[in-house]
């Protein structure tokens, strides 16, 4: 229960969903946690809920803001998790290119920005974990931008694992997860989608934020793992 005792965990995008659940599990494991997010009110609530040592309003697209935030952290820190907002789901013909640019900047360049900042702040043997989706596993209409991000983040993790060593860098590719983000994206189709997954996934239930957060904590603790991508999708890629 105290596997992270005395360690510091920084969660970028920690105000809700998988990021917040990871912060909660890290606190239960004895870590001091720091959270960032874009929505100040939601971030404040999350910070109180998990007993965060610090919260900061931050955007992954803000290079100067990221550098300032990491520069202000007490060195060394132990673990960093990067989560981002949701992808855009539109066909190529209907694609909003400005929205697509923002999504790709956040997921890809945002990951690189954080990796560069982590190089001088995360202790040797500590970890950087990048969260992405599993959309690259099977093509479908409307998934192009999401698939580009999902395919690229594992490449970033693998290369960063070599360049930032002995800091360990890994990625987690999540399928559908029952989070507030999923609820916002699906709207009134949420319950139908969840029931479909209960019937078709090999695990016969919907993946939760806790499922993904537990994998992220494993990657923080297992010092033999770097450059890897772990799928947490309940077997979603195995079904038609």
C-alpha cells in the first residue's frame, strides 16, 4: 500500500478521468502528487479530493508554461504522467483542420515538450508515462486523426526511452474507458455503447479509469520496463 512512499508524482491533465484516478491511487500508495489542468475550478476540486501538494493551470501546447512549471518543481521528482484532451472524430471530408492541428499538437508535440522538460527533473530510474488511445489498431471512418496520435505516441515513448535513459519512458494505449470525457464525446449514445461493450468485450465489462490507472502505477513501480506500450482495452481490438 505504500509502494510510492516518499516519492513525487506529477500528473499533467489530472483534474478528471484517468489522470485524477492515477493521482488518487498514487496518494493511496504514499506518494505526494501534483496536478495540472486547463479548467481552474475542476482542477481545484480535484486537488482537494486527492490532497494534492500543488495544482497548476497548464496547457500542453504552452511551451513556456511547461518549462516554467517544471523549472519550479523541487528536483528530483520521481514520476510524470501525461494525459490530454480527447481526439477529434470526423471523416477526412468533414475534418476541421484547425481542430485536428490542436489535437495533434497536444498529443504529439505536447508529449515531446514534457519529455524535454522531464529530462532535467525526473530522477534516474524514475518514469514518464504517455497516455494515448488504441485507435490505430483498426481503421474506420472518422478515426484518422485519433489513429495518427495513437500510432505516434508509442514511437515517441520508445525513442524517448533511449534518449532520456536512465529515465524510463512508456505509453499506455487505452480503448473505450468509462470517464467523463467518454460521456462528453458520446452524449446520449453513451449507455448504448457501454451495453454493447459489456456484451462483446472478452472481459464482459467496461474498462474503468481504475483499470488504466493501475497499469500506470505498475509502470511507475516496475523498474525493468521502458520503451513499452501497454494496451488496456478489455480485448476490444480482438473483436470485429
